[in-house]
C-alpha cells in the first residue's frame, strides 16, 4: 500500500472536520462522531482505505458545490464516486421514508427501497458503507434510548423516526447483512431494532434468559470445547462451532412456531462441520449417546434435502442431568458453504420462513442479485482502487427515480421522462409536454439515472406524439409505455371510424324518412350489440348500407316460398357480371348475381339466396349480410359452388374484388399503392378514397376494386401493400 493511500483516511478526516465539525444529523448525532463510528465498523470489516476514507467524506458532500469534482481532485475518482453515490442513496431512502409516513411506510415503498439499494450495488462498497452507516445510527439511538423524554414534542418525533428506521432495518438491512455473511452486523441490527419496536417484550426475554449474554457465551463455549475434544477422540474429523442465540431470533422462533419460551430449544446452539457424510452420521451417533436426544425434534435433511437444496442433520439434545436443551446442526463443509453462500442459502432458510417464519421471501431476481453481491464481497479489497473491474451488468437493468413527493418509481435502464409519466398514469403520459430533472428543464428523450427527481409538465387535453414510437428518436424505452401510446392512437382511429359510420347511417335514415328510428334498436335488429358496433362496421366498409335499406322494406318484396328458381340462358361474356361461373344445385344455366356487398370470387366458400326477379344472389359464406338474411329466411338459402370446367385463356372469367387500405395520408400514397397492383399485372377498375383529419394527422381510407380470376393472387399483393410507407391496414373487404 502506498504512503498516499495509507494516509487517505487521515486526510479525509481532516478534510471533513472543517466542514462538518458543528453539523448534526437528523438523528441528533454529531456528523463527525457518526463518521468516526462508521469508519470503526468498516475497519472491523477489514475494508479498504478508500471505503474508510469515504466514511468521513459522506456528509461533507452536502457542503460542497461540486462534490464529485472536488472529491475527485483531492481523493481520486474511486473515493469520490463511492462517497457521492452512498450519500445519494441515504438521501433517497430518507426522502422515501418521509413520503411513506414516519410510522412504518408502505410495503411497495419498502420493496422499492430494497430494489434501489440493489441498483446502487453496482459498487459493492456502497452497500457495505450503507450497512455500516445504518448500524452506527442504531448504536447512537441505543446509547441515548434512556435519555428520551417522551413528554417533549421534539423527542416524540424522534421516537417515531427511530421506530421507522428500526422497521426498515428489519425488513431490508438485516436480511441483506445476513445474506452477505455479516452475521455480527446482522444480529446487532436486529436486536437494537427489536428493542426500539417492542421494548417491553425485549426486556421480558432478556429477563427470561436469566443470565447475561457474556455468561451464556462462556457456558456454550465450554460445552463446545468439550464436545470438540470428545469427537476428535472418537477419530471423527470435524470442527464444532457454538453460537448463543440473540433476543430477536429467539422471539422470531417463538412467534413463528407459536412456542413458549421454554420450548425454544436453540437458545443454546452448536454446529458440527465434518469432512464427509460418514463423519456427519458418526458425530450424530456419538452426540445421541453422549446426551439425551429429543427424538421428535430430529430432522435428516442430508438423506432428504429441502427443496432449495439445503442439507444438514438437525437434532435437539439435553444434558444427562436434564438441563437446558441444545440444538445441534451437523453438516459437511461443502453443505455449509452452500447453506451460507449458495443461491438457496442460509438467508433463504432463515429469512424466507421455511417453517412458517414471517419475513422476506427468497428466490427470483432479488435473491439472484443478492447472491451476486455475496460473491463480490471477497473482491472488495482487490478492486478498491478500480471498481470498474466488477462485472455487475446484472445489477444495471433497472433504474429508480423519484417523484417530487419522493415516491420511488421503478423503470428500465435507458428510460426517459415519457416512460416515467406513463409509469405513473396513462393520462399523465398522454398529456406529457415537458419535464424537469432535479429542477432543470430537459428534453423528453433524456435518459434518466437512478436517484434523480423528475417532474412532468402537462396540458389539459391532447395526446401523445407519433415520434414517441420511433426508436431512432429515443423517446421511450418501456414496452409498457409504448403499448399505451399505440392503444391511444388505435382508439383515435376507432373514434374516427365510428364517426364516419354514424354519419353514413344517419344520412341513409334521412333519405329513407326514418330519422325517428332509435339507433340502438336498429343495431340490435341487425345483429349488433350496440350502435357503435354498427357504426364501426359501416365505417370500415364491412357492412353494406343496402342491408339497412332492405331492413326497412316490406317482406312481401321477397320471393314467396312457392316461387323457387328462375331459369335464364347465361350469356358467354368474359366479365363475371354476365356469367358468374357458379353452379346452383349442380346446374350452370340458372340466373345468378354476384353480391356487391362482399364480391365473392373463387375459391371463396359461397352460399346462395333466392331473390325476387334477380335469381340467386351469391354471397361469401362469411358475409355479414348473408348471415343476417339467411337467419330471417333460411328456406331461401340454397347450395351453390364454383363451376369446375376448364376455360381457355380468352374466355376465362374474372371477378371484381375490393381491397381496403387504411394509411397515414401523404403525397404519392395512391400512386405507390397503384404501382403494386400494376407490377402484379392486376387490373384495377375502380378506386374510392377518403381522407379524415384527426388530432394525430390525416388518415386515408382507400378501396381498390381489382379484377382477378382467383383471389389467391391477391395475397402477395396485399402483403406488398402493407409494406408501403404509411400503410397501417390492408385487407380484403
């Protein structure tokens, strides 16, 4: 270690002393004393000089105009970034806790704080420094616990703040410390927090233990050494560890298993780590002969591992004189490493409630990221001068930003203010017109970073811009937000279609003198659930207005049941209007008419309907008009089919077919689509166009009537039309 690095901590202390000597934190602790306490905890963790230096600089950040630049110049980029990011994380969590309420917070906010801590964990030292800072805060509260005057209003506020911090510690920080293998920090975080949350229960359990922690530790250590010697005398290769239970873990087990204090068997606990599975069972056999086993408390998780892969022998024994129970766990070193460090590890077993404990559920992305942090712990000192060496891409897929009210919003990496607005509410996203980030006005395609505060400027009315859906412009990174924008535009097109259909129907009713007709009743009579459904179908040219005219005509106009078929010699002209090529009940000399509402053509599935004076009307089987008139007069429906006779090229029949196109209107659109038909050598005999202006621009509705001998020729043509710039929909009517 160079002299400059060795002096880093003392230089940081001297630098910070000038800035924070008279500063007190929200907990009423001196900022300088807090820094010294955090540095002491970091030293116990055998942390790097950079991390210890950051402990003193943490609260000096608030007193620097450009902290990142100043700290980089004086202490290097590694210390500067570690300090600024940790201070930012602390500030965000403090603001989030205030927004959620001092009394405990909301569950979703707690989860977001947990995720945010992971996001900042791309530098593991941020997590370690945050844990050390939280422990020092709790220690300060514990030292001043008895001094609190609950009758004072200010002190009462501090009590509430202390309880909120204690709850957050139990929900987030102690499980994280345990998962990182920081057991000493974990139990101290838990016991102090529990003391603040339930002081009466804490005192009761402490009294029931009947002995001080030091005395209990001495007893279990003596028992551990004795058992170690006895097992070695039996030629069993193993190591015996002893650990007295802490107050919080005792209470958690009492409540989790609904047990009285005297039934909590692992107030004293030992763990035997053996070289092999054979040594595990040999140790078990000796312990059961040496003590009195409680058979109902024995579990063999080696022969039958838990679902998360956990393996160990669990037994509870008593001294021969019937003394206090002792819990013993026996496992190999490999099993112990998996239990302490694996993905389904000791954290998952203890915190997730394998036997009904309450707490954080293990598994999934959160557990995977925490496991990675555990693996990075051993690297902390090696990369303390170059944290960029860490492969932490798994921690960088999300960002966490704040609303002006300090609510945390979870967004994908690369998210913008537009994504932020849609994450909060669809209406806010639609009306978004501007944004400020940390009080500075920014473009809407600005990429956000974790920890920033975002405010959205909106209009009272309006909708999104189509530019937002252009990936090259970078306005949106969230798939959820893009889906909401597309849904808005689809709704606008639907509204325009319904309006166009309504206008057409109302004009028809005026011509027919039926303006008194109730539109909902008309829609129901025509087989639609609502008037809007009818208007939409008419607006899309999927339902013929002639069907509505027919609806108002007397039924007497239709052919009576006894008049069935009208024979007529077919003419031999090329166009299908003169010869349909349709066989009616196997006969090709019957008078037939191809319906204009659906324009059938081979090889469509078709049906025939007998009319008055026009012979058999031929419809596509899926034609909505045909379905409705057939339902009213099923006795007039007859079987028809396309003629199968081969024809020479000159006499080949062609059929008019309508192709509907919906597109964003632009110059040259009609020309581009017409060229597609021309290239396919398909004759277009008619074109109808209409342009409708909307808030998002003009929409063009086009209907091309083309002549084909077989509709299969249209499939590649329509596929090509869909690729024309601006085209949204291309279907056959």
